[in-house]
C-alpha cells in the first residue's frame, strides 16, 4: 500500500511540475508585458532627454534604474548626451518562468542622436538602428517590473 501511495504521489508531482499558466493567464501576462515594455521605452527616452533616470523607478528595479543612471552620467562626463527616439517595437516572445519571472525579447528600431552637452549640437547620428533586446522581468506586488534590459545585437540602419 505504501508503494501505491508513493507512486500516486510521484505521478501527481510530475503532472504538477509540467503545468504552466493557463492560456488565459499567459495571454494576460503577455498583454501586461507588452504594455510595460512600451512604457519602459517611453520612459527611457525621457530619461535620456532629461538626464535623470527617476521616471524608470515606477516600473523598473533599482538595479536597472542605476544602470541607466550610470550610462547617462558616463555620457555627460564625455560632454555628450543621447537623444533616442523609438521608431518601432515588436515583442518577439514572452516566456514565463515560475509565475513570478519572465523573459521578453523585442526587436526595437531606434533613431539615435548623440549631442554635445550644452549646445545640443549633433555629434553623431544613427537612424533606423535595429536592436534585439532581452528583458528580464519579475512579477511583484501584483504587476511586472523590469529587472534588466540587455542589448543582444544591433544593426545599423540603411
């Protein structure tokens, strides 16, 4: 009898381990993540425009906000500032991990302009730069947060 109970318990555990989110939950998560990533891109643009990463604090972890702050500061110390403009974003995939984590991959097309601090004179420009970006996300306090944004590849525009 003990062997039968163990077998049944083992079977149940194996079945539960393979269970993922329902199709409805997966669709809802994807919609939430797509909205978050669009908001992130808008706020990231604002951060570079203003030189302040504070707008990200409402949707990204401190680690990610700090990463952007450091990048803005590095550019400023070189006498430069980035003026990005998102042209297009396509969410290629959203993969949930354990219900509280996810990875999203996007293809983002950006027009990037590097300007001199103070004069706003253009020092470099890249129009239509296509980037493959991987976002690590976590669900906390009932919503998704950006843990990190990693540029996987970049192709210069035409």
